[in-house]
C-alpha cells in the first residue's frame, strides 16, 4: 500500500473512532441536560404501589413505571431463608486460575444465567474495559467472593453486598475484611446508598441520571433492581431515587452496583428460556447487552438437591451428637475412675 494512501486511511480511521466517542459523550450530555431534576423525597413514588408476582419458590418479580421522572424498572424479591434458594456469584476462578490485576472473563448476564442454571441474574461490580464481547479479560474494581473463594480483591473505597455463612446478609465496606472465613459470597459494587432505613448523606449530592443496577436487603429478604435510562421511555435515575425505590419495597440497606450500559436483569421463564427484562443501552445501541465482569444469580435447588442437603445436615447433626456423647462418656468414665481411686485411697488410709 502506498504510504500516502495508508496515512490517509489511518487518519480517517482515527477520526472515525474519535467521532464515535464524541457522539457517545454528546448522547450522555443531551440526556443529562434534558433530564428531570432529581428527587430526594419519595413523593415521586406516591402513585406507585409494588405489585409482586410469584416466579418460583421464594422469588417474586415486579415491573414498575413512574411518570415524573420518566422511569421504567424491574425488580426481584428473594427470600434467602427459603431452603430452595441459592445465591450464585460468578465466576469462581480468576483468569489463569490466579489474581492477574483482578482479571476475570467477560460474560453477558443472560449467558451467566444460562450457564449456571440460575433462575435470574444481575450485573454487579464495576470493571474495565467496556465492550459487548464475551470471553475478554476484564479488570474488576473491587471485591468478588464466590462460594468461599476470593476471585477479586477488595477496594479501599467501595462497598459490597456480603452473604455470610450463617445465612445473614449485610452491606459492608470492602476494606473492613482482613480474612473471609465467615463469608460465603460477596458482590462488590460502588457505594452504599441506604443504611438503617435512611438514605446515605452522599447520595443527596449526586444528581446525575443513569441506568441503574442495585440491591437492597431487609433481614432475610434480598431485592434486586434495574432501572432503564438513556432512552425516551426511561431517562434514568439518580442514586437517591434508586434508594427510595428500594426503600418503598421494604429494604433497610442498599448498594449501588455498576450501572450505565452494564445494567442488566435477566430472568428464566417457565419454559426454561432466558430473556433480558430491561432494555440495556450499550454504546448508544438500545437492547444491546454489554459483556460484564461479575454477576449475582439466584438459583432454585432441585428436590433431589434439597433431599441430599437435608441428609448431609442430618449426618452432620448425628456426627456432632455422637461427638458430644463420646465426650460425655469419656468425662463420666474419668469421673468414675477418679471416684474409684479416691475410694481406694480412703480404704488404704483406714487400714
């Protein structure tokens, strides 16, 4: 190729890339400029009543719409105390089986749901770089724990949704953990947006509207929420509005996950087909799913798995009871032996 032709082609290619980035930035700015001012009270939810519909054991789904600001959102309500419910965090292994700058393989949320046999799934931690391609290396910004295995290290500034081995849940600062002996799963995100039933002070100063992914908790109930944005039907929510919607559901703690074009909630229907409930907007393309780094899934255990789990629990209880019995018998034997020795000593003295 002639050098002049090559340089002309290369200049054109670079300009195309630059213009695409400018177009994307302009798209975000236009939506931000035209957006409705943010709400710090729940008055915008005055006409909204949550209407949950059952999906499976311990899991309900909801679709909601608000007129001002114009919002569309989908949510799941999960009873984590239900023995059928299992929380799944992806993936269990980092790339190359070790920490490589917190590198994990990218995946669509819908693919994650299919691959893990989950009922539903949502995106969680922020990451880089961004694309729609699966199987690429993603650097995760923050903590991910999958079934007791730490697959990406904690952030010094962000928070996480933590599932403890005793069945409890909490939204914690990632930096608080020195070890993870008590942690079953953890999904890192950005910041807590609600604590003890009240919005965190930080969110009141955050006025930007974006698509949102978030989670809320109240005792054993987990809420997963996705709000559409950057489109005419739904302009996107502020962090405060996101927290207020979760508060309306009944949550007392909440965390903001990665949002924007990453926001995706996928659900498996009664026929086994998996579909994305919301309308993601990746690089201005409505309906195009972004490949993310980490997901949180909800899986429903089969009857066989529940039976096996009960049998294992019974076996563990039996083993614990046996150990207690053995300890008690050993203690009794030792006490009898001591009593016998004392009796012999007294008899010797009397002689």
